[in-house]
């Protein structure tokens, strides 16, 4: 298995780059502004989606803004105060009421939800009725409020004719709105208020009526997921013919082939398709589907199995292991990526893609000459740049690898891993600290290493609900300030508990530790040190050469002779 496991990573982005329901640039900017108390970019964004009748984007934006408002309310309260009767604020309010109810109930099966939770859940939903009605009244011709109302109907157990009215009103606004139809599939699932046959028939009919190239054509894969939650895969293992399931999976693969790798329009059904392929014991095809998904994980289907991001990554890892294990040790090879995707450029000598590294940069508390000597053993192409105060910035530099060797971080001498993994290697035996900052999806992480081990770590989550406790922040701040000789950990602890823009709080942490500002472009473009003054490359070496150079005291006065 070990022989082929690394090859299964070709074309896959690293774990840290994967994001669930990743917001587009406009929504990301609006969320960042809202965390800082500025509601106007969010209002302008939703007003634009309404004016352009971009209903799919409007649904994603309203859901994302409501998720933020669930735990970070000040900006949204101000919006509603300043613009009473705003149809866009009304839509977010409707989404927010549903989110509040489900946070109380949780996504657990009914048998695992307490009576008190159910009572509070239904109370919130009952009180939400006028809010949802207002959203629908203020947004005529918009299908999104009707998607929200179907979610409400599911929660309160509304009569079937109520659901049918909501669905009809939503379809009248947009007959091919994916969000509306996906919610209807959930309502029609047997575990809710329908049956397997009704659910599949609805999904297949909606897909058949959708225009060519519409993501709605992948709706039957949602039904496959709902069915899979109740029945095992295989012939004779459920009431729906297995040939029907297989036919829908094949149709999904044909639909996927019409979209480019990483196309966000295809991400929804591709996530469902990946799970369906796994259930059908078609792991090699599931691996290729994960390559096509790239960094764009979605809440469903993975939320049915646990935390969406953790589940996505765990299952992707399991697929890689399965494919590697089934590949013959001698003479076997793992199928490479079928097409160029957003994961990285094609290596012309191998035809494989270079995984796009999650943006990461390290600050080593030593001069460049000392750090250069320490990093030789990693066997990875790195770029170093002098930092103010006598330290050194470090980043991986896969773009500088020669053709034929562009495996980036995936094939370091000492195994898989990103810059954090490398820091455990080049900090070993050294007295100076290494602080690794990384952007992982929408979040930022900070990890401190000394003498080959991680001392502490912190994550600034985009979701303010994940803020650490005061004790957790104090303990992390104490470990960090001790490493950098700062007597007062309180300013750093405050930065660690910040609920604004995660990148701003990362910068605050560096300032509190007396470290120089991170290089311009970090988190937004690859290899920002490429433009740094005094930057130097430490090129990737063979293991033998790396060991020789690491042990050399420089007395030879020249380069080591070429190694055969």
C-alpha cells in the first residue's frame, strides 16, 4: 500500500485547502465586512442578486449571511434597524429563523433528540411563521423564500397541500432552481413525508425537464443519497431496483463530464456522486471524482455522516488508501488525473498535476544562514527570505522544481505533509522557535514548533461560534509569548479570541509577539516570498546529498561534487 499511496494524491488539493460551501469572492468580502460591523456590502450584494435574478447565487448568499448572523448579530441588527422593510434583510431573517431552530434540534435522528429540544425547536418555528411570510411577500418572483418555507414545513410537519403550494410557488418563480428542488427531495424522502418511489420520480422528472447543462440534472443523485441512508447497496438489498440506482450514477458521471474540473456549478452533484461511487465499490472512479471536486466540498451529503469537512477529508483519505491497496505492488500504477483541473498545473514530463498547496509561511527565529543549513534535510525546494529583527521567512516553492520533479510537498524526503510537517523536521535540534501560519479554507491557523515538536496551535475560525474559551486562549498565548520572551500574554490572548476577520487577528498575533508583518500577498497568492527582497532558493536534493550538505562544515570551500 505504501508504494502507491503517494501517487493517489496526484491532482488532489491538500486537506488545508478544502472548504465547505466556499463563498465566492463577493460573498467572502461581504462576510468579512459584516464581521467588522459593516452591513452595507451584504445589503448591496443581495440587492444585486435580486436585480439580476441570480437566484442560485442569491440562495447561497442569503444562507451564508444567515449563518454568520446566527452567532455574530450586531451588524445584522443594525441593517434591519437602518432599513426596515428591506426585502433582502427579510430574506436573511427567514433563513436565520430556520438556522436558530435547527441549532436547537441538531441534525441528529429524532430518537437522539430530547423532548426539551423538540419543544424549543417547534416553539422557534411557530414564532418564525410571520417572518417567513414577510420574506415571501417582499420578494415576489423570488424562489428562495419558498425553499426556506419548505424547510419550515418539514420542521413543523405541515400538511402535504402546504408543501405542494410552496413548491408550486417556488417553481413559478424559477422552474429549475436547484436549492428549491433539493429541499423538496428531502421533504419527499421516506424518513420525512414521502416514499422512495415518490422521491425518485420527482427527482428524475425535474432533472429531465431541466435545460441541457443545468446542475439540476444532477438532482437524482440527491435522491440516491437519501436512499443510501436507509438501505445497503447492491442487488436485492432494498425496495428500489439496483439497476435504477446504477443508471442514475452513470447519468451523473455523464453530466459531470460536461463540466470543467473544479466548476462550482457541478460541485453540488459531484459531492453526492462521489459518495454514490464509493457505495458501489467503485473507488478508482470516486478518486477521480474527488479530483474533479477539488477544494469545493459541500455540506451535503457529508453532513449526514458527521462534520462535513472532517467527513469529506476522512472519506477521501479512505478512498486513496483503498485504491493504493488494490494496486499491484509490482507493475501496478495508480490512474492519474483524467484532466487538468484547478488543483495545479500539468507537469509536461509526467502528465500529472501538481497539488496546489494550502497557503502557508513560517517564521524561523534565526538568521537566514542558519535556517538554510537546517532546511537542507527536508529534501524539499524551499524559499527563504530575511525578516526584520533577524529572523527568516520560509515557504515551499514547488514552482521552482524542475520539470519531472514537480511533486511539491507531496513527495518530500520524509513523507507527505505541508510546511507544518516540514517544520517538525528542520526545527529538530535547534534552539530557535518556528511559527507556521497557514490559510486552511476560510480559516487561519498558527502552530508553534520547537526542537521537532508542536508546542501549541490555534485556529481563527470563520465561524465565530468556534471561538476558544478564555482559558484556552490564555494557555496558548502563554506558550507563544514564553517562546518569544514577551512578559505579558494578555494582548495576544485577546487576538486569539477575536471574532472579526481571521486574517486581521493573525496579523495582530504577529504584532503581539514582536514579529514582523507577514509578506504581502500571503493567503491570496502562492509563493509570496518570490517577490521578497533577498529571497533565496534551497533546491530539492536527494536524501544522500541533503545529509552530506547538512553535515558539511563548509571547510571544503566549494560545492559538493555531483552524486551519481
